[in-house]
C-alpha cells in the first residue's frame, strides 16, 4: 500500500472577477488534463500560497509539486521549499 502524503497547509481557494497573470506554458500543460470549462474557471481563482507568501493564480498552484488535492474549496499543500 502506498503511503499517503500529509498536508502541511490547507489553503482556501478564492474566486476573482478577473484572472491573475500566469505563464502561458502552465495553461498549455493543463489543456490535455483539464476540460475547457474547468480551465476557464481555474483561471479566475487564486490562493494565498504559504510557500511563496504571495497570492498566486490557482493554475500555478495546481501545477506545483506541493499540490496534493483540492476538495470543497480548499487546497492541501505539502509546504516543501521550491527549487
């Protein structure tokens, strides 16, 4: 049986009226994984990243190595340092 990663941080997902900026490569990487409507909704969401101590787009959070899962408007984060 695989060991389950433990979330060090639980972060709320916030809805925005206008999308935050993020690299185009992040969206291109997600196009095959996530549907169009879901991707459009993810662009207009943000999180307060505990690792970077800033507000970032949910697209960046979703593609981060620390991302574990999203459930009920919350994101579980490993909280490890990024290289």
